[in-house]
């Protein structure tokens, strides 16, 4: 299943990350537009891999595992590089990255309890706004103003990133409430009376 077309599309999103990071250092507008082009191409693979899997009847547990990981790695790489090069505001970037780590941990915990965590409509909006914000920030100073001298791509991207961070806090709170509800349930004592072994990372 690793070599199925949907999984190859997902893996390509991971494989492009080193190249994506490297093109940030290209001189002039080439770095901006090349990074933007690679990001858009990767986003398109995210859109198509699930559809192709359903069309070909090749949905798999491996694909469901790889897809969110590929998304988070690409988003994290883009945000980290934009902040590193002082092309994105730091605070919303930290909020978004911390939320992704928190939700990933909650999903892993709830998966052990066989509790499904559906993606809310608001979370889908957050993802769309976040991806759009990153696209504008990648173009940055290389792009033209959008109908107003102050509406530059980097300014629009910064506003959208703040909006995505706000929605991130709202959806993250919802996931935390769901997780805490299950964490408050008392675990049955083991039959031998021993304390359950603690998990390590």
C-alpha cells in the first residue's frame, strides 16, 4: 500500500519539505515565488490524495496515519521558516504550532480509548484560512499591493494568520474539553494490584 498513488501523493508532501526550506534562501523574488509554488503544489496533493484514494478504492490505515502528519510537517516548516526570516508574526505562529502538538497528543490518547475525534467545520475553516495566510506570507514583498497601498501580501497574510490563531484557540478549547471528559474517567485497578506502567515518549 505504500506505493499506491494516494500514499505516493502524501509522501511527496513530506519529501518536498527539505527543498521547500532550501528555496527560502534563493535571492530576490525567486525564493518567494518558488516557495509559494511548492507550497501550492503540496496543498494540491493534500486535496487530491483523499479523493484519489476513494476513487480507486485504496483508502487505508497507513494513508489515514500519514496524511495528517504530512500536513502538520509542511505547515510547521512553512511557519518556522517565515518566523525565522522575520516574515510572519511570532505570537500567532506559536499559538498555531502549540495547538497542533496539543491536538496530536489528544488524538493519540483518545485513539487508545477507541474514541473518534471528528474534525469540526470550524477546524476546517481554520485550516483553509491558515493555508491562505501562509500563501500570502510566502509571496510577501515579491507580490503587488491588492487594491490598496497598505494591502500588501505580507500584511494580508499577517491578518489572516492572526485570524487562524484565534480560531485555533476556539477549536483547541473544544478538543481539550473532549479530552478532559475522558481523562476524568477512573481507570479500573489492575488485577495484580500493581500501578500501571507510565508511558514514555
